[in-house]
C-alpha cells in the first residue's frame, strides 16, 4: 500500500493547480478537507509547524482569502451567519 506525504502533495497541488486559476478569475470556490487546509494555510501564511496546535480552523465554516496581484494573501475572514 502506497503512503503519501499529505503536506507535500496538498501544498504542491495548491500551488500547481489552484493558484494559477486565480490569475484568470476574480472568485474561486475551493473545497478542502480539514487536514489538507491546515497544511495549505501553514504554507500560505508562513505558520511554523511547531505552532500547528495553536492554529485552529473551524469546521464547515467558509473562509474568504483575498490575494494581491502577486497571489500573496492579504486578508482572510470567515463567513458566519
């Protein structure tokens, strides 16, 4: 049985497949399971892996991330009722 390295796979997919789509659209909906989004956020927001347990993302809560023209995140917020 093949094992994968989640951090490497999800972060590479994010950079190679998802981020380029932001260059051609203004809004993009991405649905990701919770362990993958943690790895992507750690990479995107430069969060040290030792801080992983202090970093929480609510489940089933949409988050908006705004990027600048260089595709760096500039603002993020949750959409709550």
